[in-house]
């Protein structure tokens, strides 16, 4: 019997970054000015939806077409979808301020 059911399907390492980005409206492009590893307190907020599998259905719907039709793109879509879903479900738990 397999001792760790979570590892049976997939394992991954997630890195959460604080990103300082700038939008240039003239060229309609974003540029990344700086990245740093996020503080553990912030990471715990973004990780919460995944721990409780809140976005599991959304993640499944986003990735399923790529698994069936375009296998090599699946990992990229999975990473992008996890980031979007984490942010979408964690955003209500946070207070944003502009400086």
C-alpha cells in the first residue's frame, strides 16, 4: 500500500514571489522591475485555498483540455492556473493599499 496518497498523483514545489512591475500604457506592455521571495506570512495566505482544495474544480476545468489534447503544454497551464486561482481565492482575505 502506498503510504502517501498525495504523492501518488503529483508532487510539485511552489515559489511565491513579490513582484514589482510597471505598465507602459504607450506600448501596452508590462515590465518586471524587481522580484523577491515572499514572506512566509503572505505565502500562508495564498497557500490556504490550495490546502483546503477550494479551487480544485476550477483548476480541473482549466487543465483538463490540455491533458487530453496538448500534453506538453499541461505543466505551463497548470502553473498559470494555480497562480490565478490562488490569487483569486486569497484576494478577499487581504487588504490592499496603494502607496
